[in-house]
């Protein structure tokens, strides 16, 4: 009786969503050399993953342009798409492009805030007291004090939402600075992020504020550790120079 070996199991290739891949791994973008292409399967998979990520970025850029044309650049979905695109660029190590997306998003949010403040001022200037005189606007003197004291609950909730978006963007910018070893700039942006949460009237013991404070402490610890390593290296260099 002839014995036959069982069939070898076929290797399945699983595909995951491009966006999830970009956030879980860091892939550089090397230049291809057609004359010296790598024949190995590992190298081929690397090129394939790289093409997938670049294709994902192009799709997100195209989608962003469509949103701007259809809904206008001040629509909330535009700032969210810019933030997502910035994260995609960050995962690819393209920090200049990521910074451009962050700056554009910040500019749009500032314009939306300016429109909101102007609207609240205009509404209160039209308000009259019992004698028919214009009501004098008083606030707490802060940048957005008029919104907190002379606006409806709906307006204040919208204002808090804008502050939350600005906080997220500042946090993203801080993360990029930290990854590049620019700890001072990272700390400045973390502070801005916390300040936006304060403007949104987040409690000091809220999970969001607690998380941001923890990230600030970790960044400061890494900055001090880097300073100690640099000092140690300088001391070692001086001792070697003296011995020689």
C-alpha cells in the first residue's frame, strides 16, 4: 500500500487596515534602486508595506481636499482629518509634513474661536437694559472671559469642544518634539495642552488632566536623564584628554 505524506498547510497572508499599521510600526521611506533590487521575500514585504502606507497617505490627502471643497475648511471634520493626517506623517517620520498639518489645524481652530467671540460680543452689544440702554459687557479679564460670562450653555459647550481640540493638537505637537529629543519645546506644548483643558473647565483631578500631568513629568524626567548622560560623557572626555 502506497503511503502519501499529508499535504503541507498553505501559509495565509493576513491583511490589516493601512491606518492601523501606520500607527503600530515605524517605517522609513528608502529610495528604490531598480538596478539593485532585493530578491528576498522580506525585502519585498518591506516595499509592499511602504507602498501601502504611502497609498494610505494619498487617500487621506485626497479625502481632506474633498471635505474642504464640500463642507468648507472651517467644518469640524476638516480639523479632525488634519490631525489624523498629522499622525500618519508622524508614524512615517515625516515631521515637517506633520507640523504643517498641525499648524493648519491650529489656524482653523483659532479662526473658529475668533468668530465665536465676535458673535458673543455682537449679541451682547444688542442687549438693552430696562431703560433701553446698552448693557456694558464685563468679563473676568481672560482671553475668553466674555464667553464664560455672557453666552448661553450651548455656546459654552461649543467653546469647550474647541478647547478640547486645541488641547489634543498641542499634545500631538509635544509628542513630536519629544520624539525628536526637543524636550523644552515638548514641555511648552504640554503646558499649552493643559491650559486648554483649564479653559474648557476640566476638573484638576479629571483623567484627562491627570494623564497630561503624568506625560509632563515623564518628559521632564527624560530631559534630566539626557542632561546627566551628556554631563557624564563630557567628564569622561575631559578625563581622557588629561590622561593623554
